[in-house]
C-alpha cells in the first residue's frame, strides 16, 4: 500500500517543480529568441533558462527516485499508469516529428522551382557520416536491449556493461552529428531544404542528447544498486525512449539523407 493510505495508488505530494519547469521552459524560449536575433543579454537569458531546466530535471528526478526506491510508492498499479503515461508521451513525440516529415515531403513533392533539392544546395553523401551514425544508433539499440535483458535475468554485470556501452554510443552519435554540422555546405537560412534539414535532424539530435542523459541517470542508479528484475520501470522507460529515437533516425536517414538528398 502507498504510505498510510489503504489503497495501491500514489497521491503525489505538492511539488514546486512543475511550476519551476514551466517557468524555466518559458525563459529558455525567450532567451533562445533573443539570442538568435542577437538582442542584448540574449545569451544570459538563455543560460539562465537552461540552468533552471537542468535544476528542475535533477530535483524532480531526485524526488521520483526517492518515491520509487525508498518510499515504496511505485506499486504495480502505479507502474501501469506510468507505462500508459510514457506511451502517450512517445506518441506525442511521434506527432512532433510527423510535422517535420510533413513539411519535408510537402516541399519535395511540390518544389517551388520544380527541382528538389533546390538548385545551389549541395547535400550530404548519405553513405558517409550519416551511414556511420545510423550504424552507431542501431548498435546502441542492441546494447540497451542487451542491458535490459541482463537486468531481467538478474545479471547486474552485463546490465551495467550494456548501459555503459549505450551511453558511450549515444555520446559518439552526438559528436559525429556535431562534426557533420561543422562540415555542412549550407546554412540554416539558405532556403527551405536547409531549414527543414536542420530542424528535423537538430531536434532529433536534441532527443538523442536527452535520451543519453536518461540512460546516464539509469547507469548512476544502477551503480548505486537501484533496479531489480521485478521493478525497473525507470530504466524500461529510458529504453523505450531510446528505441524511439532509433526509429526516428532510420526514417530521417532514408527520407532526408538518402531519398530526399
């Protein structure tokens, strides 16, 4: 049962982090706009917003970890609700990327000048860095699955090893993506193709960064002895999220780099 209540549900205690997180996201958005328009103090507002976002993430996750590991609030029926919540979150993320694919296909099927990519745009070779990044993400999907399977089998050594490899592969992907951007032959404002390309791949890269952070938190928790073969939804949710970014990248590789380039 949850605390002193005679029911299996978790009635969450009042928390400041939803309000703080909302304010942090708003400040980050304002700072981002100011920074991109080169307004005074834009970088400072952006830095404050990002700092508050990171603070909110740390403190909120800390509270959730305490509820799960030490207070016993995550009963089986609570975990069912959390699974539904994660599914809905991933579904909303799918629609987020559908918007970018819609914009890309709309422009590619009906290009303004009759040519796609537009004239003067030199695209990336899909079988260079993009292919390497694809292999890196596919391999990371294998290692996180291996890690999850090891945890279910109560094999903590392989669980930790698989998580370490997944975090390293996620960091490698981010580094290769940054390298690709540094060699890009077009800028964000050079037309519709660069705009859609950077929005789609950039937001995917951000999701990879967030997913890597999720898994890093799970790794730290795993090293502290958290998670059991019967109760490990925090790690399971991170694995679901990681498989989601894997699948999105496969669509990006095929549609944007290969077919659309």
